[in-house]
C-alpha cells in the first residue's frame, strides 16, 4: 500500500495520484447488515497486473438522472458513458421514491455500451425519524440484493466496484469487497467538504466516511480543490484528480455572441451560487455600459427572491429567467451569448465553466474552487469570491474587449483535458491499478 503511480498526468494537478492507505479490517454494523443470504459465483483469483481483457466495472452512484430530476448526476452519467467506451461497465442505481402511492419498480436500459439497472423502492415517510431511516435502509438493502443477483446472472460478476459519492454506494462497495473479494474505489464530487456541511456532521458520520475511504483501493476527486479538502479532513492521504466530461465539444463552434450579453446557469440556491451578487454587479455595470444584459437558466428555492431583487434594482427589462432547461437547451443558449458568469461561493468542479469554454465563450468566475483549473488570461477573468465591484468591472471589460477573445482558442483550452476520451482513459487506468494492487502486484 502507498505505492505511487501516474494516472493520465494531464488530468492530475499538483499532487501525484497514489493509492489511499487502508487501515484495519473492522466491519461496521451498517455494512455487515448486507451480508446474509447473498450468493454469487466463486471469486476469480487469477487476475494479473494488467487484465487480459478490460475489467467489468460495477458503478454505484448516489446521484443519477431520474424521472423526478433528469439533471441529477448527469455529469456522473457522462463519466460512466466515457468509461463504457473503454471497458465493460454496469450501473446499479437504487433510489427511494417519495411520491404518494409509489411501489417497487425496476428498469433496464443500455446506451453507448453502458448497461443500467434502476431499482426504485417506496421510501417511508414515517414521522419518527429513527424508524423511517431504519425502514428505508432495509428497503435499500433489499433493492441492492435484488440488483446484485440480477447483475451477476445477466452480466457476470464484476471485477471492480466504483462508488460515486458517499455514503451508501461506498457501504455497498465495501460489503462486496468483504464478502466476495472485489476491490473498490471511491470518487467524490460533493461540495459538502468545502462549504462547511461535512465539518458540521457528527462523529459517527465522519467516522464512517473515514472508515470507508481508508479501505478503498483509491480515491479520486473531481478537482484538486476538493481533493485537498479530503486530505485536510484525514479522509485520505493522496488522491487522483479525474475531472468531469465537458459536453458540447462535438458541436460546431458557434460565433462570438453580441457583446454585453451574459449568461448564468445555476441552481438558484443563493448561499451557494450568489446570483444576487451578480444582479447587484449587473446594475452597477450598466451605469458604465448600458448594453449589458443577463439571462439566467435554472430554478430553485430562491428564484422568487431573486426576481424581487430584479424589480428592486429596476432591471426587469435587462434580466430574463428561463427556468430549468435540458442540457441541449443550455448548450444552445451558451452558443448564442457573449460570455458566462459563475459567481459561486463554492464549486467542486463547475461543469458550466467547462461547457461555456467548449462553446468558445469567455467566463468570469470566482476563485471558488473548480473554475480555477479552467480559467486563464486567454479565456476569461478570475475574481475573488463575493467581490461585486470586481465582478461589475469584469463585465464591463468583457463587454468592451470582447473581440480580444478567440472562440477557437478558448475551446482548445479545454478540448484535450476534459474530453470523454481523456476522462474514460484516466478512469480505466485507475481501475487497472486498483485491481493490480488488490492482488498484490
């Protein structure tokens, strides 16, 4: 353990990608609960350093597109599709359905080589929280058992498990390692390690997360900003950086938009995305350049208060709220605008930044994490978090000097690092390393 290796060096930032150290072999109650009545074929112990065939990977996501939220975890699905172009990939997505009268539902689909099994169980709404959590965990466990058996019967036993986002996917992955000797890795994208949410969690939760991450064959983070946070919380000692796929690189490069037309794409949760700060900066920027306008794509709990702020600032004729749009619609609007604003307080990656650059659009972004890896002098402007004066000045600068930015050069800044081919290659190389280290090579 602790042996260093490189994983697609163009994707790894200032830390070498290394295996996170595992400590101890204890088995927590929540994981042990999965053990009874599970059956599978005899484990394959003939694995070599590099598998003679691409490994069969079981992907366990916490977030995934579903009927209630088709955008949830869409970036995870894009990663999985990229992986499926290079190796055998199976997804098991288990979700509690909170809608009235819901029942057990199972569906199977396959797209671009990615085989998906979705199992929806009726989530309990019992008002007594401890009992509700126990009921839902029992139903979750039943769905996992059902899904595992079907995958083994129809797809064969996986050689590796890839858990996306703590905690339940990693619990299942750890159980599979303990029960059947299948190694696993954990990929993390949650902003809770950056915005104070994880720090406020109780000792039991933190201990469980640390226990599971220390027993993974490897940890990957979507950005160095997030990976460093995992290290600070002592969840791992090293990590690999594997970014999200930036969509839209296969589209024709659109022309530069009309100077002064800005776009924000965000969930309207103001404590995280700070759209209100962008609106106040817009009002100030328009005093200098009245051409400046803003379109907002997205929805959320703060939409009404943001619309009220637009009225207070007398910006009704200069700000449009379009609500949620499918990814294709977002890319269409990115193609028609002049520039994009990411005014977030925290971002683990910022797919929107990548999408904008892929469409040749310069980006104004805060130094909130993920965007730092994208932005340079040739494709945008970085400002400090919460600095509305700097944001208004950047808007005026981009509006005035729009011709200085080359759409082709902006796209080139992301095409090699964030393509499906690059992301798929990075993960598959990581898979081979985890399998090899699991078998002592």
